[in-house]
């Protein structure tokens, strides 16, 4: 293949976006390699990174216009629900949740690629009905599609993924132009649903985690152990961290699930507040590039898909970091591009690859023209609200990091 052929092969790639997520992935890999002298996570993750990056470049060279076809989206929805039903028959139970297929050499969690399917379904639905979005019927219909998947995931039970699915749907509805009264109705329905879940669906350990979140120091040897050790790890990193391979909470195995659910804490312990700031900057660059590409989409479908992808990464990151620093209950969610695991990593790179492939139909949009379009108007409001929420979250994160860096606030469980 000559130089012209290579240039044509990679012409759709946003190298700033790829570089930022690749750096995040390498940061996670370095953090895994410093755990307890074990290389099992490191070695397996290298394989998944190679597979995921390969999928990214392949997907970036595919014309994804066929995803606008209603029949294709319907088939994807049928396959997704079928996989979730199949889990109850052939799924492997891990940590109390029947959410994995075990193939011996590797395991596969179908909910990760299904999140991309949800984005496609909602992007397809709202791109055709954006003018009538004020009609609550479309909110209810879109919610019905998502609720089926939400319910099947909750029955596994995988509360963390169910929460991600709900906020993914809510974010997509928000950027599509929900009215204030309908927004209030969604909040009321959400509150009532939470009450019903508390009474009839939540397992005792899930209730205990939520109660521990409200007062995390009440049971630091029991249900609050994970959250407490996580905050110790984050705070002990202080400003510049302990150094790569010197994170005692992870090396001495006080920090649970350090390669997946609590990799942010392990990273913060070794890299400190300075390293966390750089990590958040990388996520910010990735988010900026995703949004920039989305706004140039050739149609509302491409725009909404990109926005859905951004919402997915934002929700995942906020919930993961929030539970690592004690701001949110422990629900068991991965940090995008950084946590150990092939299912989520492959799905994330595949999602970005699809977005790159959609750049084939991108268009140059003047900012004055974009502000008068469907998603241009809606996302301008959404963008301002998003920036406000992110500023508040980063501020809280900084306060928590500096607070827990005070040695007087840290109590050893060995006493």
C-alpha cells in the first residue's frame, strides 16, 4: 500500500481524540502493572487494547449510513434483548450478578455493547421526531424501549449498569428538547420508581451500600469498607502521589477491585492531585473532540449519536470517580478507557470508530447556522448546563482530594 492509500485509510481519524483516549488507556495499563507484583491483568489488557484499537480503525473506514435503517435498528434491539434473556439461562454469576458469558479463555458482558445499541435506537427515534418531541408520547415510547433493557439488567441484578442506562436515556431526551413540565414529570416518575425499586427490587446489600453512602463511617469494617479504603487511597496520594508502584493501598490489597471499580483511587494514590488533574484534562479533550465532531454531523442521527456517546462517557466517569471519592454509592462501574476489562474497552473504541466513520458525511457548519438548527439550539442549553455541572463536580473532586490528603482524616483499619 502506497502513501496515498495509507492517507486515505486514516483520513477519517481525529488524532487528537485518539491520542487523548490512548494516553488514558496507557495510564490505566501502567497502574495495573504496579499492582501486587502481578502481571495477569496487565498481560490480558494488552491483548484487549490491541483488539480494541484494531476494531477502532476498521470501524472508522466503514460507511455507517445503513444504521439509519429502521429494520437494522430493530434487529439490533432484538439481538440485545435476546442476549439479556439468554444470560438468565447460560450466564455466569459473578459477585451476585448473572451478567457475564464465560467462554473459558475470556468472559463477555453484553451490556457494554448494548449501551451503544441504546444510543443508536434513541438517535434513530429522536432524529425522526425532533419536531414533535414536545409531545410526551415520544418520551414514553422511547422510554419503553429503554425500560425493557433496563428491567432485564436490573433483574440480573446489575444496579450499576441499570443506573447508566437510565441516565443515558435521560441525557438523550434532554438534548432532544424535552419541555420543563415533562422534565418535572420525568423526575417524579424517577422518584416513584426509585421508591418501588427500594421496596421490591433492591437486594439487602444494595440498600446497605446506599445507607452507607449517607454515612460512610458507620460501618468501615463491613459495607463501608470499599468506600473507606478508596478515600484513603485517594487522599494518601496528596499533591504529587507516592510514585508508580508505591501505592500501598493497592499493593497491600487493602483497596478492593483496584483494577476495575477502583482504578481511579489506585491511580490517584500513585499520581496524586497533579496526576488526577492531567487525567481529567485528557477526558476533557476527548469530550471536546467528540462534541465538535458531533456538531458537524451530516444529519440529526449522526449528531445525536455523537452526543449520546459523550453522555455515556460523562455518566460513566462521574459515577466511577464519584464513588471512588465518597460522593456517590459504590455501584461497580468502570472508568472509560482505563479500567481493566475487554467488553467495555472494545465497546468504547468501537463507539469512537463508528463516530469516525460517520465523519464521511460531516459538513462544515457556521456557528450562526448551527444555533438555529434542532440540536444546535438544544445543545447550546445542554452545553451550558453540562459545563456548570462539570465545574461543580471538579470543584468537589478537588475539595475531596485535598481533604483526604490530611493525615489526621485517615484512620487505619488495622488499629
